[in-house]
């Protein structure tokens, strides 16, 4: 019997990469997406695969969730409205999708007797905690509506584990980047946005002095982590949360320099594009760095892609697909 996985938000950046990976591993893959932020073009290769099924639906609708989990062994829940600024501009919709939608998925997974529910948590949960590196059991107060929603996910998952016996694992993603990440739109992530601007010889705007730092995490590390969380047989490793990162931090100034360096290999003129500094962004935390010891010890996590190796791959992908 082939194992069947449901990937919610499967047309999004992380979700579509997971769909492709698990299809290549010969799993049956169901994708649930409402295409609010995901794209059909992310699924082009998947749609040709007989082991792939696309359900166009919304996690805010319980019936869609119930349809999607039918005969599913594992859920990889990626569907959410990301972005701190988006949640500040429209907290109600972020809450409906990220909290009510999440609860719908938990209920549907519980009722379908899914073996395990692995979900995208967020490093934003660390909030105003000043300690570095970030360790899973030390968090602060959330700094945005988005951060609140992702923390509530962890609380609900914990209750469903304890109350209903549903196995859950949360993955606190740290600034994930890589192929298929959307460079367009008001809430585009910093790396693809800057790449696109450099390719057009436009000056990217860094919020603040560029000394804020992040633990940028390449998509293949995230795929590796999802697979470990889904398949682990270690009883101590379930019903908890893990940092999903590389375990190193890079300032925005360093990031821009790497991008210019790698893009200049494709077009030397990019090396001379200047950078502009703007005001700090509301709700941003100054520094983010993950401890990945827990994931290493309990799951055997061993991320292969540093910021530089990941950026080189990502830049090559963007150049070949978006130029």
C-alpha cells in the first residue's frame, strides 16, 4: 500500500516543493489549495503525475478539509496567510485562515484518524524574547497578529495531542527561501524581491541600517525536516515543536552582498547597483538565530544548505525561470 499524504497549501512556495519531493519518493500526494497566495504554475510537473490529486478548496471550510483528509495517512499542513505586515493590515483574515482554518484541519485529521499531523509553525512565536540562539521552550510575547496566530496553532496542536491522541509536530520555520518563492506582490519575501530588483537594475530598499539579522533557511533543509517529522518512530520526538533552520545568522547587509556577488556571475552590471536604506518595519524583531540541537538530537536533522550554498542555487533558479 502506498502511503498517502495531504499537503495543504500545496500550490504555495513550500507546499509545491513538498509535493514534488514526495511524488518523487513514490508517495500518493493530495494537494488542497484555494490559490489565494499559491499558483497553478507551481504544480505543472505534479499535475502530470498519476499519484497526484489536486483539490481546490479552502481550509476555512470544514467540508473541504474533510474531503481532503479522506484515507490520508499523514498531513503536512502548510496552508496559511503568511507575512507580518499583511496581518497588521488585516488581522481578521489572518486569524480566520491561520487559526480557524488550522482548527478545521485538526478536527478533520482527528476524525479521519490520520497517523500524524505535521504543521508549519513560525519563528515569529519567539516574539520579544531577546535571548539568542532561540531555544524551543523559551519564547516571549508575540509582536504581530501573525505571530499570535502561529502560537495559537502550537497551543491547539498540543491540546489535540493530549485530548484526542492525535500525533502532532510543529516546525518553526526560520526565513525559508529558494526555488518557486514568489517575487511579486506587496508581501513578497525579501530574497526573491531583491533578486528581481537587482535583475532589473533597481535599488532594493533595506529596512533600517541593514544590521538586523536572520537565520535564512534554504528550502531543501525544510523538505528534509518535514520528512523526518513525518517518518520518525522515536516516541520522544512527537507532540512537540522544532526549530527548522540552518543555525547561523546573516545580516541584511551581508545578504545583499551575497546576492550581488552571485547575480553578478550571470550579469556583471548587477555588481554596481546601489542599495537604499529605509525605516525599520513595524513588528520586526531585530535578530533571529535558531538552536537546531533539539531537531538534531531527536530527529537526526542534518541541514545540508548554508545561506551561501542555498543562495547560489536560488539565484540560478531565478535567473533561469524569471529572467
